[in-house]
C-alpha cells in the first residue's frame, strides 16, 4: 500500500531538504525529561524508520533498528553511517558526534530480541493487520511503562492497539518525510492512550529537536486532513474552466504558497495524493468535502503520475515542466474577484473551514493546527490565523456563496464559523465570528 502522507515531503522550504542534515537543535544532550540512556527501538527500516533512527541515535540513545526482512536493517544502518559521515565531511556534525551516533545504531530482525526500551516507534508498512500483530508482540515483550508508538499516517491508533494489555501505552508519533529534517511530529491520542504516555512521547521527540502538536486519532490527523482542499479546489477550478493549471498555480504562489497546488500534486505523485484523499474520504463515510476529483482519477488511470512518469498535470523534460505557462493577466483578474472564481479566496476559505472544523470537533487546538500547517506543509500562514485576519464571518459568507453555487455539502460552512462558541467553554480557542 502506498504511503499516506502526501503533503509535507513535497513542499520546498525551511522544513524540507535533503533529509540528511539534522535539525540545528538536535544534539547529544537530550532535553529535560528524557534520559539519553533510555534505549529507543524503531521497527521498520524503510524511509521513515531509518530517518527516525538517525534522529534518536544523534540525540544520544542506544538505538535499535528492526526489520523482518533479513539484512534490511543492516543495509539501512550502513546507509545511515554513510549519511552521518557525509554530514561530518560537510561540517554539519563533528566527526566525533557522527562516530558516536554510528556506534549507537544496532540492528535486529525480530522485536523479541530487543532489550527493555523507553520507547518503540513502529514504522512498518501501512497495513493494519501487520501493525496489530506487531503491537501484540511488542506489548508482550516490553514493559507496560514502555511507550509503544506508531508512525502511521492514516490508520486509527485504537485499531492498531487492538486488544493489547495496557493499551494506554499505545500512541501515535507521526513524523514527516524526511524524518531527519522535518521538524513537525503529530502526537496522536487514541481513545485509550494515557496522558502520561502521550507526554512521554512528546518529551522524547522534543528532546530530539522536533516540534510537537497534539491531535486525536481522526482521519488524516491535522496536516493530511486540513490540506485536502488545497489540491481539490485547484483541480475543480481547472475542470470548471476558470483558468488553466499554470494560472491557478501562479495565483496561489502569489498568495505566499511555496508551490502551486497542481505542480505540487505532480511532485507528490498523483497516485500518492489520490490515495491520501481517498483514504480520508472513505474514513469520513465519503464526506463530499473530501471526494477526489474525476480529473485526478483520470490522470492516475492513464499512468500520468507526475514528475516520476514525466507527465501529470504538466509535462516534464529533465525535471522541468515544459507546458506550465501561466496567463498572468488572467491570474490578476481572478484574484480579488468573486470567490467562486478567485483561486486564492476559494482555497483559503476551504482551508480555514477545515481547520476551524477540526478545532470545533475538539480534535486539535487552534494553535496546534496553525503550527502543524506551517511546519508540516510550509503554508505561509496558519489557517486559523488567516481566517481570523479575513474575518470568520467573511469566510462563512464566502462558503455560503460556494455552497449555493455547488450544492451537495462540499462547501458547507463549519458550524463554528457561523455560531458563537459556548461562552462557558474556556477551552474553545476559536474567536466568536464578527458581528455574531
Ligand atoms: N514515506 C512517507 O512519506 C511517510 C511519512 C509519514 C508516515 N509514514 C508511515 O510510516 C510507515 C513506514 O513508511 P515507509 O515509507 O518508511 O515504508 P517503507 O516501505 O519504506 O518501509 C517499511 C519497512 O518495514 C519493514 N516491515 C514491514 N513489516 C514489518 C514487520 N512486521 N516487522 C518488521 N519490519 C517490517 C519492511 O521490510 C520495510 O523495510 C507507514 O506506516 C507510513 O504510512 C510514511
């Protein structure tokens, strides 16, 4: 099954990069609360598991990388050691730090051979049956105090915990790709996750130089949920003939996004982007807000997956789009016009709606949503802050206009945009809509 994280990895900017360089504040001295003497295990030596192991070893932990495929963990550690050496050669690490981190990396093929660990982070294939079986094994072999974390991007934490004894120790720690470089980690609470385990998980990854946000185990968590309309609105506007893809992209770049949504889907891969969208749509009982577009399904069916196949929304030669020629005049005409044909207002209204709704359902705080979208997707502003700046009542009116133009539920405004928050609920972080 393909990976279910499609946003962060692709947006260029301060949070992404080669995947090699450790965050500036990652060091051998772990932050308060976490003892670098505690052993860390990472299960799954693929792209994510290797990156997470690199971060843990650099932070001073004896780190075990486990993979069920014979030789896979050893090969991953070999690659990691080469990466650490390269970092030292480039001056990003001292040769001593690189050598020490390399010496802290150990491998196993079976989790039953692991020593007692402070935290075990699972990064195996995105398959519920496989993850459940692994957590059963981990729960039987590690102490009830060990935090058992999944790096899943789309599966429910409670489903992964299944019937393990002490399910409170099971949480989600959702790293972004490349894990060594991306600062954001979503800390996911299942219905049975203990607060102590969540805090412990947070302490670990913060000590490794990461920024954490909290979210409940809701489809897509924060980043993969709130980002959906960034792509969906652009695809729809092209299909509606409002402007061509390059012009829509230009308008969004003009609003401060590092890449336009359509060129970004080509970079992510149309198949990966469609799989994430479909997963959120299915998990929300096919809420029309997340329904994938026919245009994207057609691209995937035709094998036009984006840069990796040389053709997606655009055509690529030597990694460069040859047919992305925006109509600058058209972009200027559209921005600031009616919301239905304004690529920026329409996209931002939908991002704000999604973000506000997530907060209103109690799945994440407003502050965390804004941090997550800025660090996880490199958006120029957090959507909640952006919505407040525009005015939540204005956003509600824009959505109502879209809802009238395209009935069916996709554009229904979140109740939190149109009704004032409960004045007795001091935890509600969304402002009362202006004039309400
Ligand atoms: N790749 C991304 O961009 C990304 C981002 C965030 C989260 N994730 C999530 O991280 C997890 C891993 O993704 P990935 O891209 O690194 O996958 P991957 O396919 O690169 O690596 C998975 C590794 O796990 C090993 N494995 C599978 N089953 C195992 C088991 N039962 N025990 C031990 N090892 C096992 C495989 O041999 C493989 O080496 C998935 O849940 C994915 O959804 C991926």
